[in-house]
C-alpha cells in the first residue's frame, strides 16, 4: 500500500458524515459518553445521533433510525445492546452506509452463541459491502482529523507520531493520559476488538503507509490470522519500526485475553519467533511499549551496540550501565583520544571511564554542549545515554543570595537554559547517532519540556533509557537483516 | 538495637549545633548549595559556617576555623577540597566534635593514593573518637528533624515511611522528585559514600530501630563487609521488610560502581544468594525499588500466592495477569460462591473469570465498595490487584448536558468520589489482605491523591502493581522462613 486512501480504514479514520447509533441523554450510557467526546474534540463533520424515541440527543437533532438520516453517512458508529446490533447493521447496509465501527460487545469473546452472532454480522457486512472494525472495540482516534470516538478526551500531543493498534480499547483511550506525561501522542489509534472483519494486519498495512506515523505500537492478546500478520509486518518493518506488547505467553495472561477478546494465544517461544521473523521489537509492559516507541520513532538506526553513558551522578550512571548491559549493549572503554578531549571538562573527582561521570559541576555548557559533542563525534560509539537533572531549583533559591557570573535574574537563567536545550537538541539531531536522555524530572520542569518538544526523548529513569536503547539496537539489527534478505531475494522462513 | 538513640547515626541525623565547613557565597560551590538547602528546609538548630576569609556566608556569621566556633558543634559537615579534608577533620577532633559528615570526594574511589588518604581520615577519627559518614557522600535527610544536607530541596512527603540507605547520593537527594510523584517520602535517608567508618550494616541496624521507618530501601554497588551485612539484615528483616537494588552483577554495572564508590562487586548469583539468605527482596531498577517499598511499607503479609485481578478494562486486566504470572503469582478460578456474589454487580458483557472484568459500568459504588468487599472476604484469595481509571473527566463534561440520578454539580460529584475513596480504603485496610491499585492517572487527579494519602498504593501501571504484589509474596515467604528458623534456633548457613 503506497497511500492510506486505498485502505478501508481511511474512511473509518476520516469520516465527514457520521451516524452515532445508541447515544442518549443518560449519563450511564456508553454511547452518550462517546458522542459527548466526539463533540468535545471539535469534530468538523456532520453528526447524526440515532435514537428510537428521543428528538434531541446532547442538543443535536436525533433520528429514529439510520434510514431517516437526511443523507448517506460515510461512517456509522454502533453502540447498542448486543441483541439488536445485527438489525442496526442491516439498516446501515440498506441505507448505503459502507463503513462501520461496532463498539458493542457480547460476541465471540462471550462464547459459542456470541461466535454465531459475530458470524451473522460478517455475513450482513459482506452482503452490503460494508467494512467494519470491532465488534467489542472502543473505536478510533485520529487527532489530525479531530476525530475521537473513544471514552476519554484526547489531551495528548496533536503532533503525535505513534500509530497504535490494540486488542484492548483501554490502550487506545486510557493511554492518552500516559502519553501526555511525556508530550507524546498518537498519529492514529485503532481499537480492533474482535477483528471480525478488519484485522491487525490490515491496520499495520494502513499505518505503514501513513506519513504521520513514525513507529507502530501493537497490543496483542492473540493473532487470528498469523500468516497475514507475518507477511505484512515483514514488509512494513523494513522501513518503519514496529513494537509489540503480547500478553498471551503466560497462563494467566492467555486466559485473560481469551475472555477479553476471544483471542487464541500461544507460548512466548512461538510469539518471540514470530516477532523476530517480522522485525518486531517486543515490549513486556505498556510503559515499555511507549518508551520503545518514543526512542524508535525519533532516533536514527544504531550501527552497533557500543554505548556511552554520560552522567553527573554516579548512581544513575551505574544503574544505566547495569540496565544497558542487561539489554544487550556494551559500554566500551573510551579511546585515548576521546578521554583526552573530555579531560578539559571533567573535574578530577569525576570519571573518564564509561560511564563518564561529571560529579559536581555548575557549568551547564559542559554538560549540554561540549561533552555531548565529543561523544557524538566518537566513531567508536553507536549511541549515547545521558542522565540529567539540572539542579535549577537550588539555582533559583540562591539567586540574589550568592554570586553568579552568568545571570542575575530568574528570566536570564531560564533563557540561558532554553538556548542550551536548543543547542543540545540541534547538535544531537545533526549527528545521526541515537541519543536518549533520562531524568526523574517531568514535563512540569521547563527545560525537560523544551528538550522533549525538540525531539529528544527524556525517559523517566536511567534504566528505562538504557532499555529503550536496547530496543533501538535490536530493531536496527532486525531491520538490516530484513533488508539484506530482500535485496538477496531470499525470504527467511521459505 | 532497641532504640535509635544508641546509634552513632542518631546525632548525625539529629544535630542541634551544626558546623558547615566549605560553604561560601559562590553559586558554583557545592557547599553553598548544601548550606542554602539546610537553611531553606527551616532547620531549627544553630548553624556555624566555617570559611577562612569570609565574614558572612549566605547571611550567617562565618568563622575562620571550626575551632573559633563559640560552642562545640555536635555535628560538622565537611565539603572542602580533598587535600585539606584530613586537616579539617583533625581540627574538628581538637575542637571536640564527635560526629561528622564528610561530603568531599577524591578518596578510595579515585585509586591508590585516595585509598591512603581515606585510611588517614579513619586514623584521625579513631584518635578522637569521631564517627562519620562518607567520604564521597551527599549527606543525610531527616524530614522529622527538618534536616537536609543534600543537594536538592526536600519536597516529598513529611509523613514518609521509607528508610533509604544508598551508595549513591543521587538516590537520596534526586529521588525526592520521584517520591513526590506518588505522595511518598523518606522517614530518614542516608548517603553512605565510601563507608570508611559507618557502613550499610550500621545504617540497617539504625533504621531497623526507627519507628517511623516501615520499610528499608537499599542501593548497593558492592558490599565491603558482607558478614556484618548478612547478620544485621537477617535480624532486621524478621520484622521489617528490606528491598535492595544492586548494580554490580553486570560487567558494565560493576565497573561503574568501582569508579563511583570504589565498591567491590560480585556476580548476580552470589548477591541473589546473599539477599535470599537475608530475607531481602531484590529490585532491578530504582522505580521498582520504590514500587516495592510502597507495597511492603503499607500492606500486610501475604498468606499465599493466589491473586485476584479486578478491572473495568480488559487490556489492563490482561497485562496485570501476565505480569502477575511472571512475578510468581497465580490467578485461580474464583469459587462458585464468589462468582455467585459477583454476578449481581458484573454486567453480562463482563467476565466473572479471573481477571474480573466489569467492562463498562457507571456505578462507581460497585467498583469501589461491593466488588472489592466480595474479593477481600474470599479466603481463597491472598491478594487483590485492582486497576482503575474512573472516567471523571467525561462525567464532568456531561454534567448539565445529560441526566444523572446521583449528582447535579461538580462539587456533589467530587464529594461523592471522596466518600467512596474513604469507604474503599477503610474496607481494604480492615481486611488484613494486601490490595494494590494501579492507574495511568497521577496525583493531580483528586481521587488518586485521596486514595494514596489514605494508604492505598496506586502504582502507575497494572504491570507494576503486579510486580509489587510479587515482591510482597516473596517477602512474606522469606520472612516466615527466617522467623521459623529463629524459633527452631537453627540458623541457616550454619
């Protein structure tokens, strides 16, 4: 797929005339929340609530049936009781609606009867040429189209680059809150539910062609169609990283997935093999999934696994080193030449070994400009991990009480920090070498926000930055192998 | 040790007359930051800055030498260049100072010459009967005494129950920021540095006797005196949980620790054996260390490893289940009796299997009161993991637009939530069964803050709550074994 317009998902993610079937004016109704959310996100298209009795829903004119809507909706969202979903879908088909999101649950995930009901939906859809996501899903979010059918208000970044495909609706919608902590956001997010029609493979293909999507995140409970998944992922991951969290590899996780989306799981070994074959990086938690997506969506490929850890605090340096080692990276001793250059900036109590430890310094320029440059320029290093937690709080407290050569006011100090961040980010971005930062500070600290918004991931702990660097390395190795195979015309597994 | 007053650490943590040797009025001076911080935390004792030339330091009268201080300080903090530390310590001894914190570095961690200088410090101390922490440390924090000699302002909870002992100063001081994210705090925190005199074992003994300390956290790069450590830890962990993060088990971590605090590390296998023998739970990252401390410092012991996961979202339920399984816990099928009771509260689209999944509901009372009660009362369950992310945002948005039987205004809604939190916490606390919550929301959401302040840990992801429950289980097993051995009078390893 070259462009997203060719996909059945295109209209589902970019509707202009939307029927919402199942919203009311009652707060305890799920459809009401969804419609409220669609409106709150300032959706630009037409919205037609459908309700058998109400004249108005949340202030909008309502229609007794989708057939009475004065135009043909290009997307219908169905959130009605299980037993009438088929009938409503049928009416959509008769009306000429060709794209549907079925939110309602109670199908394959709830047993044999549900399985039959799901089959019925599929037959109706086939008859009318309807393409749909769900059932048992939370819908989609596409910030660029100001379209969010999920349960939570989209408050994450509008510049998001993570394309998310999830068998759990929560990991589309509740995760907005998590992304917002880091200034991250979705390019597009799709809750696939039971995948009766449109499946994960189709979504991967779609997001593979999406220009805003720099990395694809997957939450998987079990694959229904492994062959399609493997073929599509192998193709897409040659050019775009894919990260997957899979929960079906344990007894408890597998049972949970089965009752959640009726997914068929298999052992960790099998899935690890599949992921490797597909060039997919595995994550073992949702936090890890988004940590890895952050790194993979912003940083260049790694040439090897030789990493430098740069810190001004011994402990964070040591935990980063320990975690890097466990993540398959190596911390080489630095070359004599590099050590010589560093010597000018690292005090005697510091360390020129790797980790490079500044210990105590008050020269922010050494930390943010001079030392990073030396490390980025060292050809023996493939990536840089940098811990920082500039003690701005004390600086602010001491301003006016103690002497400083650099600045006399808080404003001067802040401006100084921001220009340092800009120089730092510019230098890192131009180097074509991965650099991941870490800090216990969060975005409420101005300079962390600046760095993150300039495209430098600042992971919330040294260990997490090291693990994310490990993911970068694994992705680079797998991607190179896939592209090499492709050039040789010799597919693996054939 | 029965009470903390008998420890040499008591005066170091509770000084009344403090000499600060090495602060100036220059911002780029580490001592200045420390003194500024001591003053900013509203320390109640007397403070005597010592500086060879200045008349005033940060507004306080300064003395040319510690000998000129008009009284005998009960604690001296030394943060001067390496080469004059011994001389300053000597002067302290002559003055009659018997407790010292040596912040200055450049000793054992920097090679043979440094090792000799450190030996010299020890001899001076022995001669005068001085007990000290450091060198190469960041000092201590004792919020209850409003005493903080570290680099960062203490902004974490004043009700902290975590006693921290660290070979990294950062993990005493920079971690305030991390603790504050969760409403946590230190009871007392000690940066041991090179442990020339007072070592980790002495600190464990001290915090073992500290009533405010409910759990002890350790950051270890390498043990200098394993026998003392083992003996003390085995004794203390019979009554108080100990959690340790150790970084010396990897090649990179070991090297980093050596250049940081001159620590001698050993393999993971050896340390895992030591930790097991001591009843210490190991953590593999700083985040994990504090997650575990949170759980162990607030929750009762676990009788077995049978856990229920309760969720209103399938994905978080499945990731918690998967992580619980990997952490050594089991998710049993629920008894017929419990399922029958749950049946009244879980909708048809939900699941009565384990995880118990509410799917969509708007009855917060079912989530917060009725279902937790059933699970807490089930004798076949040893612990409860609960994911929640109440969609209050949408409730607020829909107030006034849609109908609600329960409340008409935002205030009513907030009050309703808060009383639910109170009932929830009361029920959980009275059950004598561990319950850990998780949510992607943070403390800026009112009901999360309420729950946390009521003593319910709300971990930042389902997986982290499951891992922390695993730590609770491991601690319970080890503690029971240690106490059983003690009753039998048969020490392990003998």
